[in-house]
């Protein structure tokens, strides 16, 4: 049997009761155990009448001591009787009270459902201090491990990157002491530019172009110059020949020898072809260092301002490499449609003016062997300009190539006269120089 303890004798908290209308045993601090029948609820509590009222009030508590059986009329007997009456489900319809010193009497009761025991408050506690410390230490250790892993990956990546963009080229053999090889490892920017730079044209195609020009020079010399005797001072003609750009050092023949060939009617076509091919192709040779009259003006002007190779004091390989890169990039920048990846086109208007100027310079020497009538002279000059423009197309092709090229104007193996120059390739596509030039097209020679 349950006993309800209260501290204020006129109120019983509702939550401690089974139901309104039941008779319950109340443990009153003033009167002890008494039986009450609760039939009125107000303000969250059940009101009952006690012999006297306590003035204090605190949160009610519930105790569940078991009533001990006894035959006396003491308060214990009253508690026993009250508990038994509760177990039988009897509850009075009226509110009655008895002092604890009187015997508890039975009252009519009615059946009602028992009220569930009050729920006890549950206090949830968080992690203990030790668990919190363990979690914190684990987080710190994990952070240190992740940081160390990130640093390791960073240094590993840096070690894989190349330390420099310049490497010495190894040719698989013993290098000459006086020869320096220079190469450049392409950077990311070079790789991006390579999609616009011109692919190398096959050597056979370039050889075919030069042979066609050799035939054109032959036709010009045979068709537009007479073979009549010319009576002129050889020394004067020699000076005129040097003045238009002829180089005895490059050709291997001095000017007087060439003049003698031209003055002789039988050898005149050979002498004139030698002069024409030498002067025209020299004006297109990027590596010749001559006047380069038929190259793009911006290229010619820049090359005329840099020091000669002889004055570079040991830096000639680096200078050659730099010029090779500059040439390739310049043709890319000068190209009107670089995405086409074609050789730099010849600007017709500009090149025609250059060809006219070069034809006039050549005629200061050739006019003595050209037709003297106006029509013949005009035809000779016009055809000469056309020949120069056709040769200029090959010059622009070579200027646009990734490799370096140069014309060869002499034949050191024989005493024959060169009537069309040969071609040598000087470097790989990346600008690295060969150990020695590679002949692609041999010179065309004629016997004297």
C-alpha cells in the first residue's frame, strides 16, 4: 500500500494520486497517517480537510513503505486498513478525516482503476572529463599527421620538377674541346607556341624548289642577254660587280675572274648565271650577314644592328641559338594568319618594290650584256624582277622553317663555276646546332 507524504495538510498534489474520489492514506507532518477521500481538485492539487494546517510548503515526495500487519488501533493499524481498502479498489464518495490515534473505520468504496506510479526524473550526463581529453588528443594527433602528409607531398612534387631549362646536349661521343653545344628544354610557353609554329617542310620539297629556280635562272640568262663582244675596262666592271653585293670570299672566285667569264661571249651565260644566283640568293640568306635586301625589312633592320659573330668572344653558340629562336618567333608574329601554320607569305606590294630596287642594282652590271633597245631592255628588267620574286618565295620558306639553313655559293672540291647555290641545314628543329652542317642540296656547277 502506498502512503502519500505531504507538507501542507490541505493540499495533495494531483500527480501523486491514483484518481479523484479515491480514499488514500496521507502522511501528514503534523498528524501522522490519516485517511482522506479526495473528491475536489483545484489549482493543480486535491483539497482535503485536516485537523490542522501546516504553514510550510515544499515539493512533495512519494514514499512507498509497505504497511506492516497489526491488530492494534494505532496509526499502524489505520495505515493497514487504508492500504487494504485501496487494494480492494474501494473509495468513498465523501471527504472524511480521522486523527491518527483513532481506529480507522471502513467506508463504502467503489471500484476504480489504479493510477500508475509517478515517473522518476532521469538525468542524462555528458562525456566524462577523461573521454573529452582523449577526443581532443586524438584530434591533435590527426591534424599533425595530415599536415606532415601535405608537406611530404609538396616536397616530393618539387623534386620532380626540372631545376633548369638549359641542358647541354650529349652526342654520344667525345666532344671537341673547342666546340660548345647548347640546347634549350622547351618550357610550357614553348609547348603552347608549337601548335602555331610551322612544321618542317621535307628536304625533298625544298630541293625541288631550288632546282626549279636553277632552271629559271638558266632560261633568263639564255633569253635576255646577247653574246656580242663587249669592249669595257675589266677593272671598272669588277668594281661594279663588288658594288652590287658580289663576295669573292663566299664564291671562291675573285671579281676579275668572273668579269673575264662575262666578257667572253662563249662563257658569258655561265658567268651571268653565276652573278645572278650569287647576288639574288645572298639577299635571302638569313645567315649570310650580307645586305639581305629581299628579307622582310624588320628582319633586315634588326640583323643589321646586332654585333657580328666574330665579336661575341665565345658566346657564338648561344647567339646562334638565340637568333634561331628569334627567327622562328618573328615569322610567327609577322604571319597574317599564324593558325594556318604555313610559311610566311611574301607581301607582293612590298616585295615588288624590293625586287625592283635589286634589279636596278644588278642592271648596273648586267646592262652591258642586255639588249640595247628599249623593248629588249624593258623585257629583260621585267623578267629579272619576276625571277627575283620567285626566288624570294623560297627565301621566305627557309626563313619560316624551325631549322636553320644557309646557301652555299662555292664548290671547294673542284674549279668549276657555281651557277646555282646549294643548301645546308645547320640545326635541328629545336635550334640545336649540328656538329657540322648537313648538305641537303648540292651546288650546280658548270665547267669553265
